[in-house]
C-alpha cells in the first residue's frame, strides 16, 4: 500500500463514546457472520470462531490499540 493510499483510509475510526460504541452490537456481529455464511463459508457458531470474529471486527473498526 502506498503512503497516499494509507492516508485515504476510512478505518479505523474512533469509538463514539470513548471506550465504547453503541453501534458495535451483537446484531452487527451476527449480520457480518451471516454475510460470511451467505458467501459459502461454514456457519460461525458460538465459541472460539465467534470470539475471533468479534475481536477481528473490533480491531478493523477501531484499530489495533482499541481495548
């Protein structure tokens, strides 16, 4: 990725409420999991896979340093 492309990124974003963000809900996580499944990947169930999706999505949205 070029330096110019890196400056044009929209993500990560700051959370709306300091450490939290009301937009980051179980519903969002469930919808992302549903899109992944709709594209032919295995269904994401409760447990380690769902936790990894949660952490990965959170880091994508808010950055690596986000708690």
